């Protein structure tokens, strides 16, 4: 069967863990050439051994220069850029009263400004691709509130607004969409549970609250990412797709 991303070049942020890692492996299987981003060089370099056509660039995505460097690496190494998958994210836990200003700023810069930065530097090249594509990994937290997650919820909601704005501005050349996962079994989910008194029970409760009675896996989300990046979704833009085991419908 033909590979869905054969010789397509893309950047994946937050590729060193959880969903980003699963997206990298799924896209590698489908023939993509990848620039992988994260801060942890050990995990990043390990991943490049598994994803054959990939390069890892370490750096803090909340800084504009890191994003500029990722785009430059794609052009220098592969000579083109077809898609960016904006997946890196942090929680920045704490109530509005308690949240340090630093945490608010870091969370907004990591979850939201990084999307602006990477899109800004990548768009001139995406506009030259016949499948230019931007995919944001947002969250159901864009639509639903969680205690002690003010910076997270605000950044995810704003990322959906930015996604819609870019979909309008850069159509028809570039498609722009977002995924909104519910609870997915990654290190971030377990960190998120720390906002509750009994984290283990909180994860068990959230699992039971899904209609499908299980947590999502990183692979569940990677499959949706492949659909939204590939030509299979060629008539979809400006959309946020929930992937949540049905929890938003309870
Ligand atoms: N898990 C869930 O239930 C869930 C639900 C909805 C949405 N999401 C969203 O899905 C995305 C992926 O989350 P995950 O659950 O897979 O989390 P994860 O396993 O904790 O992975 C987060 C990734 O983001 C990277 N990252 C964080 N801050 C960074 C920074 N300043 N610079 C560069 N890279 C940075 C991390 O890289 P390093 O460790 O190398 O720094 C890591 O690769 C996030 O945007 C998250 O908000 C998660």
C-alpha cells in the first residue's frame, strides 16, 4: 500500500514523549522526513534511531529562535517543508490566586506563542507546498474547565482561535486544524492528576467518565494526526476535532 506521507517533510514539536513520539513513529511509517523537537536530547536522539528519516533538534519551543532553527533545519536538510505538527505542551498548574506570574507566562509561551512562532517561520515554505498543513494538538480543556488549570485552559482555547484565524488567512494553500484530545495515557495526564487530592483515583474516575471506558493511547491520537495531515482529509480545514472516548458527551 502507498505510504501516505512519502517524501513529505514535516516538523513535530514535543516529539520526545507521549503523543508527539507516537505521531513521529506513525509519520515515519508513512514515509515522512521529520525534524523532531523537544528539550530532552537523550530521548530525542533515541527516537531518531527508531524513526529512520529524522533529525532531532533540542531546544526550548517557548523561545522564537528555537522555532526559527527548526524551520531552517528542515530547509537545510530536506530542501522543503510540507507540514508542522504543533504538539508540545505543559500544564502550569495552580489556581489563579496561587499561580506565579512566571508559570503563567511560561505556559502561555510554550502552549500558545510557540504555535505563532513556528507557524510564522514555516508558513512561507508551507505556502509553496501542494499539501501545506498546520496541525495543532489542543485539548478538550479548550472547551471545558479543570480546577487548577487556568493557564492551560486559556492557552488551549486561544490555540483554537489562532487555528481558525490561520485557516481563513492561508486558505486555500494551507489547511489548518486542531485535535482536542481527552484523557490520554501519557506522563502529562498523570501530572495533571496531581491537581486532585487523590491522583490515582482521579485518573480512574476520568477513565470511567469516558463513554468508551478507557483512557486514550498516544497511538489513538497519532492515527487522527495522520488523517488530518494526509490527503485523506483534503476537504477539512479550520476544524477542531475532539478525540476523547466520548467524555465531552457525558
Ligand atoms: N495527555 C493528555 O491527556 C492530553 C490531553 C489533551 C491534550 N494534551 C496535549 O497533547 C500535547 C502532548 O502532550 P502529552 O500528553 O503527550 O505530554 P508529554 O508526554 O508530557 O509530552 C510533552 C512534550 O512537550 C515537550 N515540551 C514541553 N515543553 C517544552 C518546551 N518548552 N520546549 C520544547 N519542548 C517542550 C516535551 O519535551 P521534553 O520533555 O523533551 O522537554 C514533550 O516531548 C500537549 O500539548 C498537551 O497539552 C494532552
